[in-house]
C-alpha cells in the first residue's frame, strides 16, 4: 500500500504552522520581561502576519515538484 503524497504534504504544512506558533509563543514568553511592550507586540504581529506567506511558499513548492 502506497501512502498518499497529498496527505504527507498536508501534514508537513500542519507541522510548519505548529512550529511557527510555538516559536511565536516562545518569543512572547522570553520578551514578556522587556519594558518595551509596543515593540514586542509589533514583532509578534509581524511574525504572525508572515505565516500565510510561509504556507503559500510551501504550497507553491509542493505544486512545482508534483508537476
């Protein structure tokens, strides 16, 4: 029985998204002690805003390699 490659790529996307949010959570915890709260909020917001681009790049690579 051969594994479905679409399922593996979907799983890879989920793992990337989860790892990304773990990174954001870690940064929030580490930077919580800083006194510059607006800078921390802007940095975490920028990381979260970059997630769709990361997922689209993963999708593009998957489609480029399957064609």
